């Protein structure tokens, strides 16, 4: 699940929870909205963590060059 899908789930869940005031006898639309918002929030956190992990890239290290006395001519 990407960032876009997560934001979409959050938006649909918020609309169902706060803006829809119709009565469906077999379904609680407020609860469905809350579940969608929770799923979208978890997906958003996971997508951002996954993107941050790949954004770092490989770690570059610098090796210290040590000159020996025989190389310097001493």
C-alpha cells in the first residue's frame, strides 16, 4: 500500500465517519469509516518508514590512510 492509497483510505474513512448521515440497517457506516481511517494511518506510517529506509542508501565510509616510516623514506 502506497502513500496515495493510504491518504485515500483516510479521506474515505473521514467522509464516512463525519459526513454521511444515512441509515443502513445492516452496516454501521461510522464504524466502517473508523476502520478505514485506522487502516489508512497504519499504511501511511508503513509507507513513510519504507520510503525513508530506501532514501538513505548505502553508507559510505572513508578509510584512514596510514603512512609507514618505510614509505616516507625515514
